[in-house]
């Protein structure tokens, strides 16, 4: 089935200078037209990295996912022993199964059968309106994206994750809740074991409702704030001068008393 063509201009994301190109994801009930199915099986946490390295977009089905990600996408139900927390205890992730079982109550996943296909595309090859836009970069680059989020909204930075099943926090939680989420690589057990990314990068997952806001704000904000290029002392001097100016303006307006 065809998907809604891309109408918004997302080229501003290219100016972030990310070493890894942003990846767009689209979730579909029916088979998407015009895309080839991925020719291998990977964990859901590996799909974005795979898309970064592919020359063309692709889609996946339940047969392409060989970890717990198929459960996050609602393509298959998880085994009862997993929900009982036994795997976490067996693998040494948790002291007892109960801790792992308790963890499962926090996940946001798709209802079974609602999503049967997931399409992945590099930003430069994007032809459809995405459900998620995933950016992988340094902390400095992630800071720009998150600052673009709060710039016109005042929303807080909020990272949600668990040591296991991090694919749900990156690829289902943002879509279900409409909230941006970000995770630092190296904190997730499965992703680290599969050697998906080196530790210390930041993965930012942007749901559809936020994509145009982030794009517009990225066009307005400086990627590097002017005072970051100054010394600590120069920045403090400038900040103190600005605060003193505001104090004086407030006193002149009779809004505060003279503290001297």
C-alpha cells in the first residue's frame, strides 16, 4: 500500500553534521509499495544502523527480527517465560526473576497485529512522511536537537530507558506517547552485546508530531551558542553584566527595591 508522500522540508537536519545520517521509520498495517524487504534477520536495535549502511530504503516483517523487538512492534507475542522475568535471571541481568518481571510493566509497546511492516529510509532518500525520525550523534549534536525541542515549547528533556528491551523506548514509546526520547549508547545490555554503536553516543527518537517543530526551530537557533566559544571568565563577565542590567531596569521601573 502506498504511503503519504513527504511534503515537509527536513533538509535542516543535514546541517547538523551527523556522522550517521538520520533514519526515518514508518509503521504500516499493509505491505508498503515500492520497497524491498530486508534480506537478513537482525535485532530491532540494529535496524537503524543497517539503514545507515544501505543504499536503498527497505521494510521488515516479523521474519526479519531475531530478538525481542518483534514483541515491541506487536508482530508477535513474547513467550510467557520472558514476561515472568526468567531470561533476566538466567542471563544475570537481574538478581531474581521478579525484578525483570517488574520491569516489563513499564514498557510501551504496540498492540499485537496493528503493525505488520516497518519501513526504514535514510533522510536523503526519504519519500514518505515518517512516523519517527531517529538521529544518532555526539552529545553536542544531541544538545542542539533537544534545545530545538524546548526552544519554542518550554518542554523538559526527558530520557526513559531500561537496561533491557531498549528498542521499545526508542522505537515504540515515542510513537505511542508522542514524546521525544533519547538514550545514551552503552547503557543498554542487548544493544551493547550486539555491538550496535560505540558507547557514549546519543540516540534521539523524534515522533511525527515533533518533527516539524524541531525542523522549524533548527532553522532559527544557533547550533553553537556564542558564549560557548568564549572563556569561562568572559562568559561569567557577560552573564553578570546582563543580570546587572536587568536588575537596574527592574529598579528603574519601580518593580524591585534598591538593594544597595
